[in-house]
């Protein structure tokens, strides 16, 4: 007697975030999330991919997943009309979205019409204290909150304790970001930088990344110790990014066109980035606010220690909270200033001083090589323990299975009350 084939009815996830094929940290994490679900054979995904200017807006499919994975390019992150159309046409089982809340005011204003039909999961990001009480309604517009940092999770549990949540950090593929063969690394480093000590920056040239301060303080360091020709700051970023300062002008005006600062602007695959980290002696990220800072665990996974501001999600990566072990030089803010706008009423910005950054450069440069290598090895061990992408994927499957089972959708919707009882 032939065995009857069991057909699994796949649950549909409607996801919103950066275009999954882009190179941003959010796009990278979205891909890992979606691939984890797709590979179970129990889920399919429609993804609204935004955050960049598209050349075309036709739906995108992959050979691997076919109709189970459809990407719809959108401006911004979409709008109410697009979302309503997709929800009623495809009847998804879960709405999942990711990124900063300022991009989703339109979505949160729709929660009253979405939540009766299906649950909403937000992969939540917030950079810093004070606790943003103004975000309470945003968090309460969801069924479940996955928080990328301990700071975000603390904020969520303080102002929206009734919404289920968990600490859910980003992750990195440690099969790609790893220590590479020394001979290969030495050969490539020799070709590009000779025997110079390499400080590496890999992030956007944006105001909060403090790229201008990084270059200026690096200049103070190499001027102080006469290290021109012995040190280089390699910056994998766009020096002309409209969201940041004109870095080329800085080099010209400050006498740094001698190769002391080098820009890498071409988009490269992860394997090439891993080589950048390997041929660097130290990673540097001086952000005044940072939701997570994927650069840190990429560097540590390659056993390259870091200098970084202890702000936002960076704190979780650079310090083992159980042992107090630092995987490089974590810099406590020299001052905290309150910034804000009409959109974001207030938030701390963590500022460093020139003296502490120059001192960090000195400490790392003059540190015994074996001590730097020890820091790097401990850093990778911490990444494997707390930020491995296989664990990340498995946890997303667990969370999604749980939300689907406990919340249902459409005809099976449960656990949601469209009303509140208030004692007058």
C-alpha cells in the first residue's frame, strides 16, 4: 500500500524592512530571519523591501524558493494602501517588521484594523535612554516584541509590560566571519598596506557614526607619536554620503592625503569583508548612539579586537556581563547630551572626548601583539556563545511557531481583545 503524501499548509509571513537583497545590516538580518522560516518548509514570505531608491518595482523571486518567497520593492517602507491591499488579497498569518519606529508611524496608526485579523511582531530597535515614554503606544501596537539589545528590552518591559517580549540580538555567520589562514592574510595586507598597523571602520558615513571626529582624533594620535607611514585608518564607507560630513575635504584640509586614511567604497561580498577584518589590527566604531552595531561582532568573529563607544547595543557585544571581560577597549561616554526632534522628542547621545579616544588608539597600538590576539580569541568565543546566526535562525523559528500557535489569524484569531475595561 502506497504511503499517502502529507501536504503541509504553509503559514504566510508578511514582512516589512530594508530590501532583503541590499547590503545594510537590517537587510542582512532580514535575510537570515526569512531564510530560517523558508527552510523549514512550513512558512512562505512576502517581503516589502524598502529603504533604498529602486531601479524597478517588479516583484522579485528566487530560484531557490520560487513562489514561497516574493519581494516587492517599495518606496520608504510602504504605505497604508499597499499594506491593506496585501493583507486582504493574501490573508497573511503574521505581520513582521523591523527598523526604527520613526519609519512606521503610518503602520502603528493602522494597528487597530490589523490586530483583529492577525498578530504583529516588531523586531524592535531603540538606541538609548532616557526611557521613551512617548513610545508606549508604539510598543502596545504589537502582539510580540523581539528586542535587539538588552537596553531595548529593558525599555520595552518598563513601558509596555503587558506585551510579550524577549531579548533577541543580531547575529553573524561565523563560518564566513572567522580567522583566515595567516599566509593569505599576510600576502594581501602586504600588497595594500605593507607593515602598517591598520585601524578599520566599516559603517555608514552618517552624523551619529562620528566619522569626522574619528578622522580628526586619528590625526591627533599619529601626529603625537609621529606615526605617519606606520599607521593607517581604513574606512569602508562612502566619503560623500549626504547623511555625513565631506570626508575627502577633511583629508585635504588636514594634511591626510599621504595615505594615512584610505577609503574603500565598493560594495563587496561578506567573504571579502572578512578579509578586511583579518588584515586589520583593530576595529573602531565611535557612534554616539547605536541600536546594535553589527560591525562589532563581525570584527570579533574574525578575532580582531575593537575600540568602541559603550552605547546602545554595542554594550552587549564588547563586554561579557557575567565576567566583566572586555573584548577590546570599551569607552564610557565622557558626556551625555539630550537630542531630539518633533518626531523623536528626546534621546541621549553618548559623546566621547578627544583625550580618551587618542588614549585608546595608543593603548591598542602599543599593546603587545600576543595580548591583542588574546582579546580577539576571547571576542570570537563570545560571538559563538551569544551571537551565532544558527542560534539566531533557530530562535526565530521558535518565536514564530509560538506566535502563530498562541495568536492564530483570521478565522482562528485568539488572544486579542479589541476593547479595554476602564474603571471610572
